[in-house]
C-alpha cells in the first residue's frame, strides 16, 4: 500500500494530521533506538573479535589494554 493510500485511509477513518505526526515521531524514535542497539552489538562484536587472539595466545596485557580502552569509550 502506498503512502498516499495510507494517508487517504487514515483521513477517511478520522485520524487527524496531529495523530499521524505523533505516530511518525514515535516510529522515528523506535528506529533510532534500533540503530543504537545495532551499533552497540557491532561494538561488542568487534571487542570479542579483538580479544580472541590475545586470549588464545595468553597475552593478558593486551586483553587488559583492550578492555580498558573499551570501558573508557563508554
């Protein structure tokens, strides 16, 4: 269904422009929240990937450095 069709349907059902604007604002906030969560997951995935090699080789100093760098970036 096109945006034009949806708007026509909303107007026929009695929804005001204010209702539609409020709903769009809610959806935009939800999209931004999803983006933030995805970014956080990507950052954690990068950290885990970076930690695998030092952990496997027993390089505790490198592990400590990576974790401290991650915590300071929060």
